[in-house]
């Protein structure tokens, strides 16, 4: 029986073979959920929720709701145990990828290709960006960077002044270029939240 940990790395290879140039992010906070995989392509952001044979549908409804508010496309990646019924639990525009074990390795099959999210998600996608990335997009569109303003202000200007198709490409470009190793300059909120706190040593009297 394939578990989540057995599926992930082979899934990344499958996504690259299927969609071409991609960047993969993992465990991104998405509303009240945490997206297992977020895939960046040239002009879209795709969420992927993994349900291995060891998983249940207990949290799926809430995850579908949160993903649907944030990403252009969404997929459920499911083990063979779920293949017969997964589409019953998904909106019609969601896609599904099934995973079987073949010669000891995961074998992926595109059960249904995702369609673009019918709801507007651009405002939520902008929340994936850091403040300096928002400033870079503003400057690239010949607008002030508004570095003295907060991120909500920067996002509002972008939504008002930049065409949607251009902004989708700009978001993907910044996420492709992001350097997660420079945490001292650009801390990732999720990584900081997961970082263990240092314990203070008690002084002996």
C-alpha cells in the first residue's frame, strides 16, 4: 500500500513530464488547510491534495473549499482505493490523478484534467508573494513600488492597475525566481512557524 511519502517524489517527476517547466512548493498554508503540493507554471498556480490509500476523506470537503479559494487549477492525487469514488467528492472543474503500485513504484494516471477555477482567485494568489516581490511587480509595470505602504495597499494597486493575464504571469515569474535559502532576508512564515524554539537554560543559583 502506497503512503504519502512513497508518492511525493515520483509525483514531482510526473508533474514535470506532464506540464513541462514547473516549480514545486510543499506544505503551503491555504486558508484553514495546508496544501500538500503547489505547482507553479508559466501563468497559473495549481494546488494538489494527496490522498494515499492510507488516508480518508475526513478533511477533504474543507480542503476542497480552501484550495478552491486560492488556486487557478486543483487536483486530487489519490491511491487506487479511492479511484472509483474520488470524482463524487470533487467539483466538476477539479482534476484527479490516480496512483497505482507497479513493480514496487508509483504509476500515475490522469483520471480527469482540471479546468480553470470559475471563481476569481487573483487576490488570494497575490497573498503568496512577499512584500519586495509585490514591489518588483509594481516597478515592472511602471508603477511606484509603494514600499512605505503595507502589502494590502500594494496588492490593491496591482489588482486595480495591472491586467489579469499580465498579473498571472508576473506572479508565476516571481514564484519561479524565489530563493527560499535566504531566510535571513526573506523569511518564509511557514518555515518560521515550524522552526523549533530554543530553550533557555536556567541559571544555577
